[in-house]
């Protein structure tokens, strides 16, 4: 149980640093304030992570363990490699509704996270460990924590550390996890 929680928390937290979702949270926080952005993003993560672990649990019941292991390893390695490609940062004036900052953050983050690497990682981890609650808890806490950092202090950190270095670090972690899954360590 601790292994499933730790893998989900550690991988998700590192993967989310410098991710497009965290940049969106920075932008939305600058426009609407940190609290409604943080709360809206957190709710989006809870719902999407619930869906991700549900899909992972279903896959674990119908797909052989070795197929899940190698597919999980491939997903992690591919997303790790994709972290090294250049990514355009969203403009500061990204259009969003001014009526309700909470709903704006919720829908914006929910749409951005659909099919995101962290969601697919949670599917893979749930299939691998067969402990959906602990994967859900670890992944969701990591996303909530990274959202809090992005909403409160992330903008200041972005001035001191290049975003591409954060993305590259995340990519290395994903590749290492993929290799460890492929050889059966995780």
C-alpha cells in the first residue's frame, strides 16, 4: 500500500512541476486570485483522478499482468521523452470567464488534464499495483500540492528556474520509472 501511494505521489508531483496545467494555474491565479483557482483545480483533479483509477482497476481485471507492466513502462518512457520537446507557454491574457473564477479554473483545468500524462500514469499505476484507493490518494494529493505551489509561489519560482529545466527533470523521472517498471522493480 505504501509503495502504491509513494509511487503515485512522487511521480505525479514531479511530473506536474512545470507542466502546462501548472502554468495555467499560475496564469489563472494571477488573474483571479490563488484561492478560487486552487479550489477549482483541486476539484477537477479529484474527479479526473477518480476516473483514472477506475479505468486502471478495470484494465487490471481484464488485461494480463505482463501486458500491463510493459504497456505501463512504455507510457512512462514515451511521456518522459516527450518532456524534452519544446512547448509554447500560454499567453498571460488567456481568455476565461470573469463571472466565476472557481468554475473557470475547474473547467479549464479539467479540460487540460483529460488524457494528460499524469492521468494516464494513474491508470497505469492502478493497473500495476491493484490498489486504486492508494494510487488515487497519492496522485490526488500530489496534484493538489503542486496546484497550491503553482497558485501561491510558483510564479516567483518561475523567474529563477527555467521552465524547460523543470520539464526535463520531470522527463528523466518518467523515463527512470518506465525502466524500473519494465524490469519489474516497481
